[in-house]
């Protein structure tokens, strides 16, 4: 899941304070689950903005809509008929949703209402951690299901670096050393001999190094 | 409706026998008609006669017409004839003159009548010991020497000092308070009682903790005690909190003299401390922790009923029938049986009701009254027609708020078709008028502006239901507690606030719609889990009431832990009892016993559970549908790892000793040492195991009786022979059993030798080590819960850290569990004696009966509903529900079972997709109130 965090309200206000008709656009996917941009957060933001403008003595129209997803054309079509009524949109979707909405509606300025953080999981309510960097060449088969690309600060592929101390990473004592985790897991799985096998050079062109990426599946295209 | 309350009544005679008693009752006049009295308090306000208030322990005054305390049942006033001016000299009648509902009946007379009943339950309670009868305590000589009950009132916010802790003599805040334990208890001197009152240690700790919280300056709170007896479930943890967190001083000594110092208002206490030093200490206040004793009225009643009392004048009962008196059909519960705390009394009361119900099962429902409810009118297509009823509450509201102007204002509000004021909206006549108005004006939403919904909401709702309206078309606003009472010096603003509150209520009223309450049928079969003494008693009691039972036991045979017990401390034969019980259970046509059975699955909700079990030895699967379940999974004796247990066969546990004494006697025993609190009251198990002191003393007495010259040493931390067990402790000391106390930090040490087990321990009096060479070292091993981790997770039941099942409320619901329809009893709930297990088993059966005796159950409509289209399946409701009700279903969306939902609203407020609404509290039904309030302001 894409994990996002709420933007400070001051930042949002700074961007939209001069507009008169604002649409707050929530998204019912990842940002709902990580409690940053679903219906509830959208209502809270709208309410906070109304209070802000009321205090400033300004009459500003603020409406709220939640779309099922902002990363699909069909769902974005749902606001086609009303979008002209607004002079700005605050999207609470991830960066993908914000951009996709902007691509659909050229004439209305769009502002992000959340900071998109990473691909991660809910460890428990209120705690999300990173698990994937979308490198495009999954290595988890060889690493006991623990990703050295997203969980090792150096993204190295052949065992821990010299900064691994008592199972922790040198950049922060609270971060587990991914390679320590991998070794422990391989041992538990009885596969520690595989640890000795060297990784070939990783092709980073499928990662960000190759520029913007795309997935093309001709078999699926209509 | 089905409880007829006869207050101010006395039983004169009882004729007949079980199933058919004739009780002659004299009812003394209250001089107030309870049908008419609305408890407005005007009579008491106007009454000119002040009387010392017994409820406030004579620290304040009340009037001659009064209610004893705010929570009194029935909440109706009464005239204290002995103090009323009218009854003295024939004049006054102020109450009659001012009563707004003509409830005063000064000519009421005593009535004699007969009631016919099948069973009788005695719950006459006890009274506190009067320390005035012993001058050594100085009670009455200084106002700063108070009883614990007086101190309790002093701490109460509604008490004589408004909850502000001060010394009675000069109203100064005390800096040092002493609590003296065992006042009137554990004392065989003239006027005192030989037994332990059971509750005083825990209440003294509570009072000391509260006193410390009440004090601005750090308060020195010292408790002088002989043994701290916190034997109740989790009470030991409370004691540790008081000692270690609150910093209460515990001094082990019995104080035999208090000297009031006239000049300073302080009291001098002299004692010898643990090191043998003589100490004199002055305290600002002394609290006497008075014990409990039988009431004279109860003793007289027992005589009239011809039931036996024991030597302390408590109702005489037996180990295996703890609720039955000596006369069939008459049961006892609570502190008239023996001194006991609230949870035990509540357990007893359910148990007694269960037994009384068993013998009357045939005639169940024959005298039950039910209400006629008219067919509901469909108002869904009508526009809102709101009626507003504004209560004056005598002068309570109208004395501050301008009620007529609030009514006028209400008439201007949208959708309001009718508004009126009432002197007391809750009074019988107002209710009748309200019904007529609702019908005449075709009102379909009712608003009452009066007191807190807590007091009368149900009366109003019943009233609108009687008019054919749905019960959810009602809204209340509190213009008394939250307005007139708190703004009594600002009448204009209070009136304004009342209008705003009415405006908000009207706004919500318009948004309300009918909700349908679901009726579910109840499967009238019970599942009892565990075939020990508790489980079998619960099963038998339920079966005797006419319900089918499935009793499952994981072992091959029924019996549980009791299989290892020989006799109770009173001398009753456990094996004979157990065999009889097993025989009764096996032969009861309503009980099906499944041994060697394991629970593997569980689903459903109250009234309709399904449990999957695997029944051995064939391991076949079975599904059981049942309406209730009783957890009676029991406990075991702790298997010690300390003191050479398991390494030297001369080290045994108390249960093993009982068996040894039965088989081999005590002939070869010259010296026996017992060590208490093995596996209890330590870091891994902080609780007291409750039963081990009596096991040790029971066995020690047995040894002494078999072989008087044998020496028995008991090494203990606190001897906890609570209640009437204290007699056996005294007997043990008389028989020459030697008691040494040891500290938790200075445990006895043991060594194996050829001659015996050498036990070394510290003697506090001599201040040196003692060594005894014992033929047997007996460990009083604690009680550990049966391993129920798997069952608990399958049934989703809560356990405490020690693995005992948790009750729904520690004091008030001691056999119900948090999940409705599931009950707990016996040692599965916590360590207890056989007699206590039996009464809890009967209580569980009795609570289960209240469920099973009905054919269907009406569920509240205030439950959470999920809008499937909006649900993002984020699991937040699943994670946040305190009752673990929501789940993500096969469609991939959240589903909330309305039969399981408690209507708390947590999920609705947490849902990030706003996909959940709580019925009757939908977002718009709440937000519209805010909008109405702020309309025109913003």
C-alpha cells in the first residue's frame, strides 16, 4: 500500500488562501487505510478550512467529494460536471492521484493535501513502515523474504556492511540491520548456505536510474 | 413490574413448608403515597424539623421527612414518625401543604396482611461493630477518633464535609492518620467477636489510598494490623499498590490503647515495632476499622422462621449447601451467612435466587405480569410534528429559568406543533396528559426539556410507546443539572441557555426516524465447560430448572480438582459429596455428559451459540447449538520448583499431605514444617491463592489430633483465615501448632539430610535464626488456573495475567462475562474454597436462567451499520472495537453483527471512510444540534 502522511494545515492554507471556491477531493484507497486522506480526513480538513476563512471574515465555498480512486480515469470522471464550479482543488490522494487529477482537469489548479511517503505496511494502528522501493527486479526469493533494497540503508546485496552492530544499523540504533534479519531468517529456514552465493550485479535500469518507468502488457491492451 | 417491594415491613409469622409458605407481614406507614411521590424534595425543604442523619453517620442533619440517600430504592420520601412535629403535637403539616402531587397521607395506618410464596430468601445483611462498648479505643472521647464508616462518609463528595478531608474537631487538614485493624474482630474478649470480618483490610487500604489522594500535603497514612487479609480476587495487587505506589505505612502490631491528647486534638498510640523497639506516635486522626456483626433484627427473624444460627448468630449453613438454611425452602445470602465483601454477596444472592427458582420451576411465568403495547403507528411518510414538554421541576428549574418564555420560544421553532410546561413532567398526571396531547395533536416526535436522561428517560419513552410511537422518536435535553442547578445565580443567562438547549433538541428531533428492534429466538440449551464441582453444580441447578445441558469435560472422568481433596476444614467428606454429585449428574435425564472432549470452534452470539467439539476417544466431531455457556474450567495446585520439591520425596504439598494422612496417619511424624505462600504472592504470581492458609491449618490440626505430641510449625507471611475460618486458626494455636512469620525477602532455607529436611528461618521476636529438622516439609502451594489459553482464544474471552477468566464487573457482575450469554464460576474465576465454588456455580446457573427462561430476546436498535459501498476494508473498525465485533466478510467489506454490537460508537467515529453510522446517533443527528446552536452566530 502507498503510505501518505497528512500535510501540516498551515502549508495547505498557504497554497490556497487566495481562492474562493475550493473542492477537497478525498480518495477511498490507500490514503483512507493509512488515515491520511479518506472521507473522514477530508471532512476534518474542510471543517478546519471553513473555520480558518470564517476567522478571516472571508466567505469561501468549500465542498467535499471522495472518489473511489484518483488513479483511474473513470472515477475521476465523476467530478467532470462540477469541477468548473471551483477555482482550486486540494487532492488528498497520493502523488499519483494528484497528478492524474491534474492531467484530467487542466484549467483548475490542484494542490496536494498529503505527503506521499513510501510503499509500506500497517504494523499497528498509527505505525507504518517501508517494505518496498519498487526497484523493478524483485530479489526477495534469494533473501528469505526480507528486502535489502528497501530495508538496508545502503541497498547492498551481499551481506551486511561494517556498520552493522548487534543486529542494528549504524544510521540509527532503532533500525534493524536488514542483512542481520536475512541471515537469521535463512538460518531458521535451513538455507544459510545460499547466503554464500554471490548476487550478480543488479540491473538498476529498472529502478529510478533508468528514468521514468512504465509497464506495458500488450496481452491486456484492448 | 414483577418485583413487589414491601418497605417498612416486618415478618411476623411464617407457616407452611417449602413450595407453600404463608407469610404474615406487618407494614408500617410511610405516610407518603409512593404512587404519587415524585421525589421532588419540596416536603423535605419545607419541613421545619431537623434530625441527626444516620446515613451520614450522625455527622450531619436531615429532616423529619426524608429519603435516606440519593440512590435509595424506592426513591420516595418517608416520614420519620418518631421525630415528626405533627405526630408529636398534632400541628405543622408543612409537607402536606407544599406537596405538589398530594402524596402525603398523614392518616395512613399500619397494615397486616398475608403473602403466599414458594421460597424465602434472607438477605438481612449485617451491621458494623460499635467500638463505644470498649473504652480502650477512646471512641466518643475525641471527635478525631472515628469509625471506618464515618471516615467513608467524610471522604464522600456527597458527605458532611463535601469530600474535603478535615479533622472533625477543628476542621484542619490532617497530616497523620492511623487505621487500626480488627476493631471488634478476631477478639474473644467480652463484647467483641472471635471471627475475622473479611472486608476491613481491603477497605482500610482503600480509605488510606483515597485519603492520600484527597490531601494536598503529603499525608502519612499508617495501617496497624495483625495480618493483612487481601484474599479477594486481585486484592493482593491492590494491597501492593497501596504499599508501594501510594506509600501507605503498614505496621504489624495490635494496638490496645489510644490516648486522646486534649490540648492538641491528637491521639497517642504506643506500640512495639518489628525490631522490638517501643514507639510512641501521635496521629491527627485515628480510624477504627470496625468489623461486621449480625443484626438483632435478623436474629429475631431467624427465631420466628425457626432456622438455626451458628454461635456468632449468623445463619447456619454447610460446606456443600452454602445457601440453604436449616429449614427447607428458606435460603440465605450475603453477610447474614457470614461476613463477606460485595462480590461474594452478589454471587450469593444470584445463587440463592437460583435455588429458590429451581424449586419453583414448575410454576414459572404463572404469576408474571406483562405490559400491553399498542401497535406502532407508521410515521415514516409524515412530516415531523414535534411536541415540546418543558418541565418546571417544582422550583428546581422554574426557580431560575423563566419556563414560560422557554415554552413560547419553543413554539417558534421549525416543525414544533405544540409546546407546554409542566410542574413535574415525570408525575403520573403529567404523563397521562402528555399521552392525550400526543394523540390529539398527532405529535410524531417528542422532546422533553427537564433533568438528566439518566433519571426519567425510560418513563418518557414508555409513555410515547404507549401512544403507538416508535421509542426512538424521542429526545431529551437537560435544563436542570446542566443549567438551572449550575447557573442558579444567573437566571437570565440560564433562561437563554435553556432556549438554546431546546433549540438543539428540536433540531435533532426533526432528524429522528423509527428504528426497528430485532427480536431473536433463544436456544434454550446450555453448554457447561468443565466437569468439576462448579461445572456439575451449575449443570444440575440449570437442569433442575428444566433446561437441557451439555456438560463437557476434557478428562476421562468428572470431578476435577476435588478428586484430590479429602475433607473440608469443617470436616465434611469431599469424596462422598463428589461421588453423589457425579451420580446425580450422570443420571439426570436433562444432562448429557461428554468426557474427553475438546473445543475446536465457536461462533454465534447470545442466545444462539454454536460450539464445535471433538469427542474422544473416537475423536468424532460434534456441533452443539446452545443459548448460553458457563465456563467452569477450574484450576490446579501449583507444582512447586522451590524448596527441594520433586528432589526430595519428604517435601510434599498440602494436597499430598491430606492423602498421606488419610492413608498412613501421622504415627511416624515427630516434626512437620509447613511453608505458606509457595507460588503465591511473589513476582510471577502476585495474587494470594486464598485457600492455602486454611489447607495448612486443616492439615496441621489433623496431625495434632492424630498425634498430639507431634510438633507442627507453620511459616507464614500473613495468616488469612478470613470470616468464620478464624476459629480454626485459634484452635490451631490452642493445640500448640507453632506459627512463625517470615518476610518475602528473607525466605526460609531448606537442606536435605539423612535425619530429615533441615529448615532454617528467622524468628522476629528473638531476632535470630531457628533450625528445625522436619520429617516432612509441606509446601502450601498456590492455586494456578487451568491452561485455558486455547479455549479463551477460540471463545474470545478475557483472562487476567494469571490466566483466570475476567468477569464483566468485579463487584456488580461477578459471574457474567463481558460477552453476553457467557458466565464464569468456580476456580476458573479465581482461587476459592469448595463452598465458594458451589455458590458461584449456582449463581452462574441462576444468571443463565434469566437468559434461557425467555423464548426470545429484543436487541437494542442502537447498533452500528456499515455502508458497504463506502467501506475501504481498512480494518480500523476491526482493530478499534472493544468487543471485537466487526469483521471483514467474504465480500471484502466490514460487517457488524447487530446481535453482538454494544452500540458504543467507537467504530463509527474511527472509520476513515465514514462508512459506519451508529443508529440514533447518525452524523446528521448530532451535527444538526451544533448547526442549530451556531445558526446566526457564525
